[in-house]
């Protein structure tokens, strides 16, 4: 029996559902081979992801106006192109930014979400843009009941507007909503607002750079190794 | 070949995809039998739908603060309960309002949407609430790429924010978006903003009260009798 108190599961996406690092290193390396561009693509991908939190922090602090993650990715890439000595035309730049729309899911995701959807409403709750999340879901052939994200509320996580707005749009009180994420910080922010929380371990998300989020912190409701296990744990009630 | 200029199809929902009138008359009549409540349920349903446009007009004019369609449906029902002499408890009231979350689709909808999704991004673009639209899609087992609606933008159609906001969230220019609707007024509002337009005839939507929208007005791009035909017309390009 599904937990009767939880009605909707909200999923973090980058890292939790999709293996951005392996996917981007592969597609950028292929770009390098195709175009004869030499670069340390692995380092570029790590630096691009490294720019993610600081770029959103500027929006969250009101330092720059609201813009979606595709715009932030494009701006970060401009800085990195300079640092890595890449000369990118505008079409190449747009193509590279869109590689974030073409990530591969972890192997358990399609089956896990299909199982979870039998008992719960499912939505994304990501800092990605709506168009990006729609593209990822379509490419991986996974089914959410709707796509909600930072762009839906013009607030990046961990701003409370995003968590509370998402629960409200699905007609849930916070305690009827569960955030599923591979990142303790995200789960703590949701828990502080009354959400229930599930940690999914993705210990290779950051490759050799991973230095945290190997296990769930104290206070997280459920800790699992993948979505198949999450479905089993929730089914036990 | 799908029309290369259109990338996303946006669907009006009440009347265009779901037969609200037949569904509500059936569920309210069953409620009457179960509870021993006598009422002209057909007249009540028609009056409830009759309150729809005026109730949104008060929000659109700024006369009352933003509230979603579930709230407007509940307020309209209170007026009608008085007019029809119904004494409703708060649970019955909530149950009746939720009948709008349990409508049946027209018979072509599931197959038509599945076919259309092969070539296009699909989203709702309705005045219904997110929770309502999620419930309708789930119950009918139809798959949209996302759920967008008045509540996403806190503007009811035909406010331009709703059409333009929806296209932008899917990364489309207005001319890359097509509104599919059974109502000429909705299609004219979208066309004025640059959307392409498809009229689907639903001549029994309002039952004996139907007095318009039997055929597409001049200027609508495509006119069809159901979504199967729409998929065929778009496939011809």
C-alpha cells in the first residue's frame, strides 16, 4: 500500500534522474572529434556544472534579473570558452547549450518512475527550464503528470516559493508531498517547509570530484539506492 | 511530414477534449439518486457552465483577486445551490466541485493525441486548474508533454499572457505554436498573437443549448471533425 499521507512525488532531475556528467562528456567529446576542436572536455563539463550554483545565486540574490537555466548555461559557457580557448560560433554555442536537453537517465529511472506512477502523482521539481525538462522526459520516454520547475515560479531552489508553489499546484499540503533527490541540501530545504523526503544515492554523479551526498543525512525520511528500491519501500508503507 | 513550422500543439480542454456536459449530468444525476436529492440536474449543469465565463471575467477585470477555476466553480455552485434549493454540506460541495476533475473524453481523443504526439510537443492550454487537468489526463490515460493553463500564468484566456507564456515555456515563437480548440473565440485570440489555429467541431458540446461553433470561422487555418482527422491533415503538411 502506498503511504496514505503522500499523494505526490516531486523529483529533482540533474543527478537524481539524469547522469548529466557522463552524457555531456560524451557529447562534447564527440563534438570535438567532429569539429577537430581540441579541449579537455571533461574539465570543461566539470567547470560548466561548477558554474551552476553561483549563476543561480546571482538570480536568487536579485543581482541579475530572472532568466531560465538555458540562459545561465549559455552565459557560463561564454566565460568557459574564453578560459578554455574555444572559439564558438553562435550556432555551435546554441547546440552545446542544448546538450543539457539530451542527457541520459540512470538505468533504473524509466522502470522506477513507471512503478511509482501507479500510486502517486509525479512531477519534476528541478532548476532546469520547462523546455529542457520536457525534452529530457520525451527522450527518455518517461512519464510525469506535469513538469514543474524553477521557471514555473521564477524562483530557483532552494527558494521556498518553488517547493510550496509546486505542492499547491498539485492540490497538496506540504506533508502530502515528497521530494526525491540525490542531494541532501535540496532535501533539507524541502523538509524545512513540511515536505517528506527521499534520498537516492548517486555516488558517481560528480565522477572523481564527488565529495558529498554519498549517504543521506540524519532526518531524511527514506534512503534508497535507486527508484526501484524507492517504489518497493513506499509500497511497504 | 508534420508541418515544419509548427513545433507544439496546445489544446483547449473543456469541450475540445472532454465532454463536460454529458459527464456532469451523469455524475450529478447519480449523486441525486444516491442521496435522494431531487433537482433538475441538466439545468443545474447548464447553469454551472453558464457561470464560467462571467466568473472568470470578474478575475480578468481585477474585480476579484486571482483564484483558480476550482475556487470559481465552488463559488458558482454556492449561488446555484441557493437558486435550485439544494442544501449541500461542505463535503458534498467539495465532491461536486471535483466532478469537473472526472470528465470523460470524446471518443477520438486518446488515439488522436497519441498520434499527434509522434510529431509535436503537446500541452494543455486551458482555463482549468493544474490539479484538475492532471486528474483529467490521468483518468483518460492521455499523455501531454506538460500541463499549462491559466493557473500557470494567473491569467485566464483570452488574456494574452496565457497564450504567449505557454509558447515561451516550450521554447516556441508564436508561429511555431498551434492552438487546437472547439471555440472560434479562443482561436481568434490565439491567432491575433501569431499562433496557428485548428478548429475541432464538437457540435453537441452544449447539447440543445448549442448555438455557435458548429463550423470554423473564416481565417482559422485548419478545420476538422476530430483529432484523428487533425493528425491526418497535419501529416499531409
